[in-house]
C-alpha cells in the first residue's frame, strides 16, 4: 500500500498560507480572506461569495501521545473513540473526560490503530490496526472479547450495520470482510476479484443507511459499490486521478461522497451515476462525512483544514484551520441537527478535538 496520506502520519510540514476564497467583484476576481480568529492556534474562514450560515467553536482539546489516526462517535453521540499508536481511547463527548484506554500489546515501537468503531448498542469497541487484526473490546470492563484474524494486510476502515452486530472491514489486502462480532467470526468476504477488483488496497468502507449496499474506496482510484446480501458488484465510479481515501453515504442514501489524494471530493448520484467535483483543498483529502440532517458534507485534509460543503450546490461554505498538521480523520455526531451539532477531528499534531457548529442567521 502507498505510504502517502495516512501512511506518513509522523511527517511534519511547514505551515501553509492562510486559506482564502476568490471573489468576483465587478467582473474582476479578487482573493479575499474573511476570517474570525477564535484562538491562537485555530481559525475559521468564511466564503465571501455566499451567505454565512455557520458558526464554529472548539469545545474540547484531547491531547494524545502520538498521531491521532482515527476518530469516531458512537451512534448515540455520547462517546468518542480515538485511535493512535498502540492505543485506543474512549471519551465522554459531553464532558471531554477520558473513560477508558485500550492498549494494544505488541513488541513493535509503532503499531497504529487505523480505525475505531463503536457498536450500535454502545457496548463494544472494535479496532482495526496495522497488525492485520480486528480486536473487539468490552467498553465497560476494558477486556478483550475477540481477536479477529483473516485479513492479510493492514485494516484501514470499519463500519457497523444499523442496529446489529454485523461489521464490515476494509484492508490493504483488497478485500472486504463481514463479521458477526458477537460470535467472533467472518461470515462473508467481498472483493479481490481479478476482473472486477479492487486492484489495490481498500482504504475506506461504508454501509448505506438502508443496509443494502457496501461502498469502498481504493488505492486504484476507483469507488465501488456491492450488494450487501449477495456480494455482487453493482456500481463502479471512476474519475479520481489518485487514490480514494474516504467514502460516505448521504443520510438519505441517494449520494455517495469520496475524498481522494487528487485533492478533490466527488459526489456521486447513485441514480444517475453522475459525479459532482468539489475543489478547494490544497492537498490530499483524507476523510469525508455527512451531517445527519443531510445539510452538510465535511472533509479533512493533509492541508490541515476542515471544509464544510453545501454539497447540493457544490459550494465551499466554511474553512476551519484547527490543527498544526494533517487532519487525518473527521466524524460527525448523530445527535447533530439542523441548528447545532458536534464534530471531531484527529490529526498528526497529536490532538483530537471536539467542535461545535451552529446555524446562524444568514449574513454576508
């Protein structure tokens, strides 16, 4: 698997220029910065071409001892899981307090947890790591329930079906596996087909809201969608010019978003199969997520920023520069609504942060 993006987690970068937007004024293009400085180390930049609709504020700053490679809220939004080098952690999203740590026993100095996922009932944490294993932990006791083996390479992404104990995992071995975590066994394997692919490692997986489809992004630049029950390939979306590092379904299941190392996001209409290309990031797009009300698509990038997109219009609404290194992972709480919500970011600067976004009266 390519070592760029998530693979270069510890690489440091010089601070990029302040993010800005280009505005048409009297037929002339002008680059303008409309910013609201909140603190010494983070900044919000608003698009001057559209009415201002959001305000963003930092709630909690969660320091880690290494690069934070993944963040993920529980289904009820009450817990936030994070993964870093040889350690996963659970936080109370309301208080910011750490609830429990889950250390990975290894002789290796570096073994990153690439993805964390909390079961829909909130009782189990699943970690996917560079040691090719999925570990299922009891959140209340901190004990290891299952060590699931079967992948032949690093595990990069996980997703649970709604209200069940079925989990899908995506790996650098080009395969997706479906697991029953209560029984601790693999019940189905998808992908790795010599004709249909993927032809390189899988970096991201997502299950559609109705549980009918599994989507995956791959190093081979292609987004694929399979039927969950049959394992048949039903859609292939091509257009990215570099590896696809993140995929996410919209809450209504009508769209699929993908983020790529080509610095773009693409929004795929599942009925027409037509893409909408969204540009604005200056470097790799490493993570994408939809707000649960379906109003926003957010993306995290190696350029250290998070963008809020009005994806139906293809417009970049807000840029948040909230970290001093790559934003590797973003997650939005399902408790978010049209007026107020929470999202989390994980970064190469050894921090996870919990943010709040609020709807405000339109202004320019």
